[in-house]
């Protein structure tokens, strides 16, 4: 599962900004949070589901991974 490369796009309630994050894997923590594990730093970040206005998850191929990494830098 660590080999997956995912892109998360989301907006938070009350905030019009579009956030884009990369993740190696995603979990729902059972307490109302969406946990995603960063592909580069191995950090874990949690977003409370109730704060999300919208989100999407996209799996990318290894060739597109390099392009996504450049776009997010």
C-alpha cells in the first residue's frame, strides 16, 4: 500500500481555498478524521470530516508522480 501515490484535493467549510496534498495512503480514523500519510516526509496529517466542504482523491501513475511533485513544490 505504501507504493500508491494519491493526490487529495479539498476545500474546507468557510474557506474558499483549494488545498492539494500528496499521500501514500489514506485512512478514516474512527473518530471523524481523515488521516493521510505524506509520501515524502512520512508525516501523518488529520482533517476532521465535518470541516470538509468537498474533497476528491485521485491515484496517479509513477510517470505522473514526478509531474505532481513538481506542481506541489
